[in-house]
């Protein structure tokens, strides 16, 4: 019974964790001109194996592109959100920042007259 307790605790912690990213894969992304690198065609971007590329201010993309050892590209991007703007809060994305800081977030106005 004592061995089950840590597992249950871990499951409780993980169930409360919100995943805010999605993941896509591209296979056979070998760069035609640079051996040992992947090629992300959409941005014409070479990426060395086992490294990531996080575009900033490129075509409105907010993602992290990772080149695996087997030339498969993993593209992590902002997941869907259910943020709701209201009178004091708005949804913002700062495309001048790298992933995940560029993902949409709710920014709320504070009452500056409050003492």
C-alpha cells in the first residue's frame, strides 16, 4: 500500500497540470545542401541535429522547431486556449519574444488609483 501512495500523489499532481502546447512532426526533413541538418521548408531554415530553432517575428509564427537525430522535426506550438477578454482584460501575443513567451495570454488592466 505504501508503494501505491507516491504513484497516486504523482497522478494527482499531473492531473492538475495544464498543457498549453501542441506538437506536430515532419519526417525525412534532411537538408538537401547541408548534411547533418534538418530543413524546415516553411521558413527555409536549416536546423542542426539535436538543436532547436525558435523564430522571432517570422510570419506570425510562435513555435519551437527541434531537429531530432533521425531527421524528424518536432514542431511545438501554442495550444488552443479558452481565454476570454472582458472590460479589463485583453488577449495579447508578443511576437518579438521566443516560444513559449510569444503564446497568447490574458493581460488585465490594474486599477492604478487604488491605495
